C-alpha cells in the first residue's frame, strides 16, 4: 500500500472507519506530527453515516453550528439544521483541508484484528487479503449503519421496490406511487414529509408514537455568515450558547427525569396545535416519558400527517404479500413500494470486525455473552491492550452533539498513545478493577436517567440494561476524560513483560 508508514513497515495506528470519529483521530495524529497511520474504510468514500444515509429529507437533529468539529468551524452552514449532503460535503472539505487523503484507504474493510502479545502489535486483516501490523488500533465504526430489518411474514415476497432507509434506492421516484413507510423514528419522520408531496399515497405504519418537538429550522442569513466569517470568536460564542442550551437538558434527562414532564408540555402543545383531527392526534400521542426514546425534531412531520394522501396505520402488520400489506384487523392495502425505516442493529457493536485480544479473547463475543457491552469510558477495554474505541459502549447521547464526545475521546486516546511514543510503554491496558468500578458507577448512575423509565428503545440491551448512552452531562465526560490517568492502566515495556501485569 502506498500510504505513509514506518521504515519497519509497522504502523503507529490503524483506524477503522472514515466517519466523523475516524477523521477526528486522523487529524489529531497529523497535528501531533505522526504520519505512520492509515484509515481503512469499507465504503468507497468517507462520511460514515452521512455517506450511507441518503434518503430524501435527511438532516441532522443537532444544529449544524454545534454538530461540526470545534477545530473546523464552518461559517457557511446554509441552515440551522443542514442537510445530510451538506454535512457530508463539510466532512470532505475538512479531510481536504487537513491533507488526509494519502492516509485514507477506501473499499478496504477490516475483517479481523488480533493482538500479538509477544510482539505487542495488532495484526489487522483486510478484506483485500492483506495483513498490516500496527502498534495501536482505533475503531471508529459508528453505531448506526447495519440496518435492522423487521421480521414480518412475507416481506421477502414483496414484488415492488423495497429498501431500508439507510439503503435508499436513488433511482426510486415516488411520483404517483403508493408508498408504505414502516417505523416512526428519526428517519421515517424526515422521509414522510419529503415524499408526501410527490407520492400518490403514503401509508405510515406506526408501532409506537414518538415525541416530536418543533425544529424552528431556518436559513442562515447572509449577515450571520459574514459576521461568523469575519469574527470567528462570535461564532464560537454562538456555538457555546447552543451547546449550553442543549447541555442543560441533561438535568432532566439524567438527574431528575420527573422534570421531563415540563418538556412534555410544549411537545403536547405542539401536537395539539398541529393536528386538528382528534383521532389522528390521539394516535400520535406517546404513552411514555419524553426522552426515553430519542426526541424527534421536525417542523414538517405533523403538517405532512394532515395531508389527504398520508394515512397513519396503527394496526399491526400481519403479513406482506406480493403487492400489498395486510394488517391484523384484516385490511389489505395495495402498495407499490415499502421503505423499512426500522432503525439499526446498534448492539451488534463494531460489526463485521472480529477483535481478538489477549489470551484469544473475542471482544464482541464476550459482550454478547454478557448481554451488555462494557468498557472504560467507552474507549478502552480490559484484555485488549492498545485498542481504542471511538463511540464505544455508553458514549451515545440523547441530548447533545456526539461530536463533542468524539473530540473528548480523541484527546484521551492521544494521551495514551503518547505513553507508547515516549517509550514509557509498549502496551497500555486498562486495569480490570478500574473498569469494573467504573461500570458499577455507570450502572448506578443509569438508574436515575430517563432512558430507564420503562419504554422499549434501541438504547437498551435485551435484558433492559443500557450499554449505549452516557448517563450524565457531556461536561462530566469531558472532565473525566480530559487526562488519562496512568494509574488506571497497566503499562508494559519489553522489560516488564506480561508477568508484571497487576
Ligand atoms: O430508527 P429508530 P431510525 N414493525 O430505531 C419501528 C439517528 N438518526 O433510523 O418504536 C413495525 O429510531 C420502531 O418502532 P418502535 C438517531 O440517533 C438521526 O429512525 O420500536 N415497526 C421505530 O418507530 C436515531 O435515533 C437522524 O415501536 C418497527 C422505527 O421502526 C437513530 O438514528 C436521522 C419494526 C425505528 O426507529 C435511528 O433512527 C436519522 C417492526 N417490526 C437517524 N421494527 C437525525 O439526525 C422497528 N420498527 C435527524
């Protein structure tokens, strides 16, 4: 391969994935003057979730002036909530600006990585058949990209167009067609308004109504763009204000979920004002605490539901036939296309990559066996030296920008890597006891949060525990990870060897 690497052919760092996480890590390495790293991406381009998700109407539900790198502010966001395509183009620009292209390897999936304890190296197996050696391995594989397909009788026999929201068929034209959308999550509520104006008829199949709050989206004025371009500090101040406003919600999400009732009031008022039909309004009214599932933000979902050609179907889908969906109440609805907006297999963790650590331990197999993924600040895991994760277990958010978490993690990983580069250690592994104590704290903290107030969501493991969300303020995460404590880790050198492990 023609990317930079050390003379001995061993990389300092191999990164899996070229989404926001992988790019942040690559940029941090470059800024530190390291060049012996590569980013392996299974897709044909960078972007991660923003490359895969291309459905009509896609946008981020966190304001763009916050959902962007702190070190790569963009004064030119066209809207408060920019489209998926604009976010993807931003990522491309950031990669260009930081000269990342020689380090990015597309169409190169990583299938397996095994830690060689004697050599203190990771052997990384690529889908191309090659093997590369690296001192440290960073996973930036993200959580939202393996489609979760509904187990509905007959779905495979449907003869019309059929695809998951994250695998949108770009050739599909909804004009004049009857389209079924299954699911009422963040993806579905963006798709329905975007196709309703063209389609002949849209059926939205709802299993659980979602809490929806208005987005108040608007274009960024030319004046704002000019001000931000010429006064970057002003943009930083605005970003801080947006961050603070979102962060304050953690008080209700993670400390006093009873306060969520106060957040329900404006959402209820919005629903009441937007939907006049009492039957439809009742059907769209959630029956769980707001925030337990992801709060949806939209200005056009409710207006779309008021359209003559959009119907909400709450009856369970009994089966799917060649040309129709049949519900449990016996109604047969002929449809031309089915969009499964049914979410992602989030708890698969680092899908498609087998990670074998010390003593032949398989990371994701252990997590599945335990019924929950456990790590240390979602970044490192006991038994897996020199392995670092971005957006690992319990670092997802329901109230703020995930990019804040990625940047905190990148900083933390860089501190650990510096121990390797300074010759203080050849391997870095979190102490088992430290990880156990951390997870006890995490579990106790989680009990107080809105995510355990009784709803069923993709945040939860089958046993109802939560391995996906950070149960506190992002500021707390930042504070706890702003410095990696050496005492939390076993640092081994050639002299100390495995025998010196605590
Ligand atoms: O997926 P979801 P998503 N029969 O899992 C339903 C991010 N994201 O792709 O609630 C019928 O939220 C399921 O019903 P229920 C964001 O983090 C962000 O929409 O389980 N229905 C639910 O309604 C988000 O949280 C953005 O009862 C079935 C829906 O499908 C995450 O991605 C945009 C079913 C799945 O909702 C996932 O969002 C898009 C079945 N068998 C995504 N199985 C923005 O930034 C599932 N459902 C705006």
